[in-house]
C-alpha cells in the first residue's frame, strides 16, 4: 500500500523556467510533509517542509503548496538551475507515528542549460 | 564539523555472511534511523531508535538487527536471513523523536552481496 506517491519518475525543464514536482498521498492522518533532494550516491538533504495547518511555505527559490482536500502537495522551484538536477523525494508523517516518515518513490529532475 | 558518517561507502560481501554497517553522528541527536533504498523506490524504514538503549522495528526489519549502546552510534547488521540484501543503506538522525523533527542523512553505504 503506497501511501505517498510521486507519479512522475522524471521531469526535464530548461534553466530559468519553473520546475513543478508533484506528490499525492492517501493517508488523511498525515499532517507534516517534507521534500528532500538527493544526488547520486549521497544521502538526501532536507529542502523544505509544511504542516497541515498551512497551504504554502516558501524558502528562497523553493515553495511547497499543500492541498489537503485533494491530498496533494507540490514543490515549485523558480528559477530552475542546472545544480537543481537531482532526485526529489516527498515524505509525510502523522503525529501518532512520531518521527516515522513515509517516502514517495522520487522524481528525477533534470535542468538543462 | 557536525554530521553523520557512514562507513564504508561501498561494501562487498559473499552470500551467507553477516555484515555490519557503521553509523556515527556528532550532532547530539537522540533519535536515529536506518533506511534502505532500492532502484525506483523510495526510502523504506528498517529500524529506528528514539533514544539510547532503545530501538524498534520499522517496516522491513526482517533479516536485520541493530544496537544503540551509545548515543552517537547506531550500527546495522545485515544477516544472512535477509533475502535480498543488495541495496543502498542510509542512516539518519533527528534532534528528538516526534513529528516536526527534520531528519538529517548520512552519505550512505552501498552493499553488494555476491
């Protein structure tokens, strides 16, 4: 039972344009969501998070949007840079599970110069 | 420099051998985690430890064992009972157990069982 799904295995965008990475979830108890970025053969690094009481959180070029009714979140990167090329994972947790994170499968973003 | 170290980066073992993966953190974090990543899949939780001398099974604990005798160390043993051990293993830590605590990851160990 895949509770967090990233339906696009890959996304390719031009440098300077917007990248939009999507994530859907099925567990309505999830109330905290995170995005991680991962380069090959390295550990993921935390990018940005959002709690369920918000619908938007911004940090520089990165914005996460949460649509609770649709059980959907998205990560917007504006403007995209070649160094953003990586695998992006969304993850979710619920308060009763403490720190346990459920990860999506990841989306490979390629930003072309 | 504070962080999480995992060693070695690449590890090769023969089928049927147990192998222990090292994870050390100097962040003074209470909670630590082990994940496994397979191609095209997300990270799956193997074991976690909320605090020193405590650990619990995650979603895919069969064939693995851990210990947490020191706050900074959380080694993972992949036993011969693990049916498909070849994978990329990631260790993580967070300041404490509980929601809203971001997890920090180590660089990972790629284990190949021949």
